[in-house]
C-alpha cells in the first residue's frame, strides 16, 4: 500500500502546538499514522452535502481529528483538532472550503 501525503492546515498546526503535552503527542502520532492508513477501524465517516472529499473523524479520548481524504491524489488533509464537548461538527462545510 502506498503512503498518503499529509497536509495540515496552518491554523490546525498552530492549534496542535497549543494542546497539552500528552494530548499533543497522541495527536501527532495519530496524524502520522494516517499517512499509512487513512481509514483506521476506529475512524468514522462524516456526511456533508456535495462533498468531493471523503470526510472522516478520528477519536482520541475527548479530542477529535477531522480530516479529508482525496483518493485520486493520495492526499490526507487534516482540517481540525477539536475537543468534544463543546465541538458539535457544525463547521464542517467551512472547513472543507479551506482545502
């Protein structure tokens, strides 16, 4: 299986840098593993109307990694790392516009 290319949005990269140390390390490892397996068994598909990307979320305790997969180019775009609650996935369409 070929390795996917990872892209992290600049605001997401900055948000990751401000996470608590133990969570930051878990998030970095999980994102790195997405390059080898962008569809791990614990990830879930998120549905958005008229999406040309496969949008997924990966749960790490109370934190969620929101990412999009572009299969044709073998890209994984990391869109956000959010804490749940209070995050409710209400901004998915806005996140997709930033790709």
